[in-house]
């Protein structure tokens, strides 16, 4: 019986992996420009971490997590997002006590959510995210947004839209919460079961409901911006002014609440083209209470996460082709058994000098070996046979202009390096 890949997952084949490598390389380059350091956390964590960190009223915790028990009867979960794990590590390793503050961190890795598979949404997906922990300066909110925009632009995307909102401080949210309850309660029976259960627990999540998105009460819901305290208004204004001065345009959307409970103050999404439509490429914001909720000291934080899968769709939609250097520097075509024995020795010398090289392993005829060299986009083909072995030299063909020269084995590495470099 043929075993197939699990539903909602995918294989990245060799001809596709170069694009992934280019994206990851660009992410690391941009993070280096902004002085963000990589941190890696486990793929599975205690289930309690996500229940407390993400929020037990979210769809992620209620419906989408991959939970299991290990042999010690411990409740574990494949990570559905990156922020809770980073904050757990930040607290556990007492990174709040380090002299370098804020801690500016990033990650690239797989996440897992049990969702209905569709374009750009899979059950195993890859996120690139950043977290800045330790500063409540509004300008770092703008920096985090600028990092994401810089990343997309460096990859060649142009059709980007930044959407911005503020969820305010606890006092703002408390007042807004009561206003939402009063707004939705008379007609809550018209909404889905999830929304009905959220009314008292977390009414902001009703605004994020996909099933009741077109209900008339959604369009007339009160705006969080009308309930911001003076301090929250001042904070949000400083974020907007900084973005204005950085030349980063944005649109305000008072219904933007994001799908996680830990957000406060700044929230944002970056939208992009997706096969004729506009979809969310990035989501993020500020989460000042999360470190405390996970057992650490009161510490502000801000970050974002973006999906590589959705990025790939946006690149395809905008017809952006990422340049990938996958060509071989040299292919060795060996003729005869003695030459086949010599080829691995030459390969080892070339590779040791940093030259990307390969040879035939299928005992093909010389013409077929040249065809393989073409498929590998080899810049040079080194031909060795009985005559070359006797002369201790190789016939080197330049695959760009067709010229050929004879080069002694002892000079082969230096010759190729001079031509390739």
C-alpha cells in the first residue's frame, strides 16, 4: 500500500528549495541589518504554555492545536505560533537581566495548526517572525513594522498595504469590552455558537469572526479608537508619526483586533496580492502583559510573524522570480574505468578549494555526461580519459564560449578558481 503525505502538509522538492533558501537568506540579512539575533525553541512545548500565552478563548487553543501526551503522561503541543515559546525562553533564561536591552530576536521554523487546508493555509507551515522584548518605546513598534516591509521589498514585492490599529491599554480595553457587549448582546442569538460563547469571555474576538463577517452589526460596532485613554492615544500617535517620518504609508482599521488574546496597543497587518485578491501576509503588534502572564517580570514586547507559504503566493502573483545561484562550477566527465577512479580524487581537491563540482555516477557515455553537465548548468566540463591520465592533465571546456584548454592536474584547481572568481 502506497503511503502518502498527511493532509495539509507538503514536500519542498529540490527544484523548489532554492527559492526557500533565498527567502530564508534574505530574512537573516534583513534581521542582521536591524540587529536582531536568531533564537531557536523546541517544536513542541507544554500545552499550558499556549493555553496561557495565546489565550483559551482563541480558535488556535480551542480548535487548532495538535495536542498529545508523552510517556510520562505530560500534556504537550506542537507549537502553533512562535511568540509564546520565545517569551517562555526569555523568562526561563532570565534574559530580562541581560545588559543588552531590548532583546531583539527572530526565528524561522515550522508551526502546526489543525485547519481546513486551502491555498496559503496548511497544517504544517513555516513562519518568519521577530520579537523585541524590554522596550516600551513607540519607535520600536515602527521599527518592527519597517523590518517586515524591508524584507518584502528586498524580495521584490511592490503591492503591499500596511493596516494599523490600537487596542489600547487595559483601561481602554475594559471600556471597549463593555461597549461591545452592549452592542452585540441584544442580537447575539443571530451569531454563530463561537461568537455567543465569546460575548462575555472576549467580545473583541467577535470582530474577528469569519462566519459572521457580513452581519450588519459588524459594520456598526463601536470603534476601539473612541475608547482609548489619553496615554493610549499619545502612544498610538507617536507610532503613527514615526511611520510617517520613515516614509511608510498605512491605513487605519479600527476593526483590526488580530486572533490572539495577548495583543494590546499597536496591532498591524501587512496585506499583499494573492492570485487576484488581497490577503494578509503578516500580522503583529504589541503584547506588554505576556511576559508577566508567563511568570516573568512586567516587560513590554512587540513583534510579528509572517507565513512563507503566503509569501510564495504573493511572489507568484506579482511574477517575481528570485535569483538562485544553483549552477555547478565544474563537472568531471570521465571516460574509462581508470578515469572513473581518478575523478573522485579530483573532486575532493576541487571541493576542498570551494569549487562546486560533481561527476557522473551512472556510467554514462561521454555525450550523456555532457548532457548532465548542461542540466546542472556547469560552467566548465573537465574531461579525463586514458590519454589525459597518461599526460597527467585534463581537457577543460568552457561551456559558455566553447573554448578548450589542456591543464595539468596539479594546476587544475588554481586554473578553475582563476576563471570562476
